[in-house]
């Protein structure tokens, strides 16, 4: 009896760990498209069944401002909002390029341990590869979304 209980508990723990390993929720290191160097840390988090992303650290210019009305700081800015999981991808939401002030349709999915983000406008777009920010310490554990003022 005790052996069955131990085996069941171990299987539950392993299946929970396996599901968590496939989750996009967590901290991700963004890579600059031009320099190919790490640029920022974005926390992807779920809120009321949707996926959001907030810049929680800037690795170069900590004072950088977004190209948005009022020039808000990029640090602390939500740049991804309203994605819904459909199959193995998150879709139906938007991503903000804070340096250009442009908003794109967004899809996110995992390929191995890498996160792929595709931003597009009218079907034309590009992909970015984000890496796990395993060495990042800090950030809010369960933030509330704050969509920035865009106009």
C-alpha cells in the first residue's frame, strides 16, 4: 500500500514538473535584432486566462524611454497583452515594440528551451528568439496587466 502511494505521488510530481517545463510563463531574455546581444528581461505571466509580458529589467540603458505618448520608461512597461493559448501556441494578442511605438499581432510558442515570438501586421512579420533568463533574480510574482497608452 505504501509503495503504491509513493509511486503515485512520484508520478504526480513528475507530470506536474513536465507540464511546467512546457510553460512560457516565467522570465525571458530578449535579444537585440541588430547587435544580437541580450537586451532585456521580460516576465511572461498569466492573468484571468490570458498571457501578458512586462519588461522587468533592461540590460543596457536602464533609463530608456518608450516611443509612446508621455515617453514612459520601458522598464516596468507591459509590452505583450491578451494572448490566449490555442494548441501549443499563444495567439490573438498584441506585442509592442517600445522603441518604435508600434503594435503588432503576436504569437508565442516554445521550440525546445527557446521561446519564439512572432509579431506581424497584415500577415507580414518577423520572429524573435528569446532565451530563458535562468540567472535573473527578482521581479513581481503575479502582476496585474497595465496596457500602455498608445495614442
